[in-house]
């Protein structure tokens, strides 16, 4: 599992990762800074869907993943993000959750 170093985290990659409503929801769920089992972060989203979201967030430098046995734990890289982009995490946390228009999936809602 590759995680970019603090210096490799790019703002454009972070914005791209956070541009999806589910990924923004994940960041809000991890805001406490505690490491959490991936299955408990957003339990209403299918595991198969989350795999792509974890990858996007990890590759952008937003989260760190740590395997332990058969479980995968994740945490927000808040210190790294605060050091690179002061105020960004607070802005994301303050933002109201994005609503997906009725009749559309979360994936379709991100493109609107």
C-alpha cells in the first residue's frame, strides 16, 4: 500500500479526491483523528464501492491505511494536510454534506 509522503501531497489531487460526496463523508467521519476499521466508517456504502474511494483518498494523501490481520484500519492524515494546506480540513469539515438529487446515485450526484 503506497502512501505519498507529506511533501508529495498535491492540492489538485486532494481536491479531486474530496470532490465526491462519499469521500467527503468519509473525511468527516474520520475527523476525530482516531484510527477506525474501514467497515465502520460509512457502513451504508457497499464494501465493493468503498475500495475505490479508499484508493482515491490514500493516493491523494488524505488517509493512511494500515492492515492488521484481516482488517484494514484507516485514519485521516490531518497533521500532514494541515501542514501542507492550512485550513483545508476545517473547510471540508465545515461544509454541509452534499445532497444527491432524488432518483440519482451518489456516483451520478458527484458529476452534477
